[in-house]
C-alpha cells in the first residue's frame, strides 16, 4: 500500500477557506468600527445601517426592500424604522409610484447622522489606499467576481452596481483595454471605475443583470 509522506502543510485549509476566513475577520473589524460610531450616535447597528441605506436614495425606499438589504425580518426592520422615526431621523411619505404604499426618507437630521456614519470606516479606507494601485484594482476585480458568484446563489442583496444598471453597456468596445461603457455619462467605463453603490443607478432588466454578472464571474 502506498503511504503518502506527511508534510508540515497537510492541515492547512484550502485557499478558498482561508479567503473566506480573512473576509469574515475583516467584516468583524469593520462591524466593530461601525458599532463604535453608531453607539456614539445613540444608534444600534441595524439603525445605523438603515440610515446609510437611505442616504442618497432621494425617491425613498420601501420597508420590504430594507429588510432584504439587512437580511432580517420585516418585523425587526419595522421596529428599527419606528425607533428612527421617533428620533426624528427618518420620515414616512407616500411612495411616488404608488399612493397607497409608504416610502422611507431621511430627515435633514438623519442626513447629517448618515454623513457622520460614513466616516466610521475611514480607517479601513486608509489601509486599502496604502496598497499599490495595481493590487487595489486586482482586489476590486476579485471582489466583483466573488459577488457575481454569490449572486448566482441568490444570497446577495440587490446592489446599485454598474453590472445591474441599465446605463451599463457591457463590452461595447470588444477587445479594447476599456471594453465597457456608461451611457449615462456617455463614456467608456474602466474596471477600476466600476461602482458598487452608484446614486445614478437605474435597475436594468433582470435578464440583462444576470447576463452581466455571469459574464463577469
Ligand atoms: S456609473 Fe452609475 S450610472 Fe453609470 S453604469 Fe455605473 S451604476 Fe450605472
């Protein structure tokens, strides 16, 4: 019987497992950074995230959409929203596209708190910015590809990313160094400029979205 020699690295987890562990650790550090600033503002993490999700969404959002983004139940989302309304940070209004539905908006005070929360992760931004530009671009591409894979499992909430935007024209310039295009600004869109959360985003047809993410994965 062949017995394979043991090496000192036999118990090392696969690289995929170590990447997931690293992302998980980074997420914990980011969460604790956000937690600190949220506490200082008198908010719990879900409330802080709701304020950030409402930021730059001038047409307002529905409660069900928020629950999906937060991956929590509609009832828990409703409790958090009620607390934010009581604090004067969120207001409810009739949805522009359906008078019977309610849309949630930030109040001016909510806008100010959301802006302060936006600086909570600047320590991580500084750390990433210290990496060489090429490595940052590789990392961004790798993260987009990972998100594209996760989108296939329906586990990733909707993003205002270029790949799901109706202004995004994939491979408009095939074979070119910058193959993609943003029709909104009518300019080629380099990978390093692809956005994950763009205020001008308009959802593309679901089939086109899936095709774009799959082409990228
Ligand atoms: S930059 Fe904004 S508007 Fe342009 S394709 Fe990306 S998400 Fe859409």
